[in-house]
């Protein structure tokens, strides 16, 4: 049922099509990290939906994924209407994906505000996060493109940054700033300067905007993509929907929402938040996030350690025994074993690249 026009409504689109190569060997092509239970007994996708259900009914939550993952998504989220699981024919980046989600949400309510979230983020303080989302919706209704900026607690080189501009308003204690600029991942020295200045936030990739505002920005900055999306939109709900989507999607050029829209638009504002956010970008991140034992080890499965400290041991299938191990990542699966120092956890993606080059697809 379309939402009543006189009711201010907001919807959520959860992006769930990534591959998570830095969490190999658990995260694979057939079952990437967002579909795995990495931070609790629930999968990361399930946790993402659980997090927003207190403020959004299931019928207003949409999942964007690909054909291959759709059956797993449907099995993990049986409370969502079947038609709310959107299938991208192929990955084309976040700008086309979010645009596609916008078409389906617009079909429910042309005045809607849309939240765009990722299925593989960790939030330590979900109640504070929900308050931030509500605030973001309020600001988005004023015609802004809203991005949530994460208060940095360290000079992180693995994230993009947002520099704040002028203060626009306060919603209670929540500040709203115009965005001065987006910045790519910095080197260590630059990251330290960013954190020390107090003017920079991590770019979470979590957004809010009115559908009508989004279309105006697509029309101005991504006119070709906008026209392609409108062609798809005309056939939504008809017999031609699937064939039109497949035909047009093949012609769409890959683009991210950051580069394609957010870095160009003059309507972008940021709400700085501190909610214990992480994109769970590596095994080392999990070592920092999850509670450790008396020796600061994070263990999943069975582990016997002698003089073993500050390490992640992930082995659901068999006993792992270690001696004299410190600051290490050990991840054991049925067909592959990863061992690396914590500080080199980001380099796991290079293993995946080497496997591709060697055409060892059975390990991907």
C-alpha cells in the first residue's frame, strides 16, 4: 500500500551487494561478509535491519542486492515483503544502486525521505544511531543531502574524510554543518592533522535525502544515469519491468554516489555522530570490536593457547593450538587457513587478488 501523502514518511534502502575481500577466507563470492554472523549470532545484514526496526516498519525497508545473493537475503529476512528485495542485474556502483532503490521507494511515496545504509557496518550504540537517523530525516526534509560524519577517535588512514563548513543549525544537541569538501583516504601525517583540527569526520557512507531532492541532483550532475533510471521507472510494476531493467542496466556506466553526486552537490550537509561505528573492514577491526578474554584474545570456536595474547583466533570447525603468538590473525575454514600479523590485516585483499590471478576460483 502506498503511504498516505499527508503523513511524513521515511524509508530505508540497505545496500547488500558487496564482496568483503578483506575478510577472506570467511567472506567469499557466494557468501560475503554482510551475510555472515561476524559480530554476533545474527548476520551483519540481520543486525542492520534489527537496528532500524524500532523506527521503521518492515514494509518500509528495502534491500538492494544482486541475483546471486537474493535467496540468502530473503531467507535471512523473512519479515520483509518479498518485493522489497531489489535485484541488481550486475554491480554498477552505489549511484545506480541508490537510484534504483529510489525508483521503488518513489512508487510507494513520491514525497518520501530515503535513508541509505550499508549492510556490513557495526554500530555499538544503536539507540544513539536511531536518534541520529531521525535527526537526519528532519534535516533532509528541508531539501538537503545529509551524510552522517563519524567523530574520529584515531588518525585512521583507511577511511575517507568529510571537512565541515559553516554551522547551519542545532537539533537539540545535534549540530548540522554544511560540508566544505570530501577527502580521499589520507596518509598518516595528514590523518593526524585532520583529527587534531576537530573539523574532519570519517565518511560513513550513510545518507538521507528526499527522493525529489535526489532526482534534482541526479538530473543536474548525472543526467545520463538519470535518464536511464527514468526509463526503468516507467516500466516498474508492469510485465516489462524485468526485461527493461536488464536491457537498460547493461548500458549504465559504473559510478559511486560520492563521486557522482555528493562531491558535486551544493546541498550537502553533515551531522557529526559518535555511535561506535565501524565498517568492519578487516579481521584486525574485529579484534578491536569484539570482547576479548583475560589475555586479550578474541576467540571464535575452540582454542588452546600457551603464551598467546592480543590475537584473533577464528576456527568454528576444529581446535586451534598456539604457542608464543602475539598480535596475530588466525582464521581457519574448511578449505583455507589465513595467518597474518594484525598490522597487515588490510593486505588480505592481496591474497584474493593472487587467487584470481592464479584462477583458483574454488577459494574465492
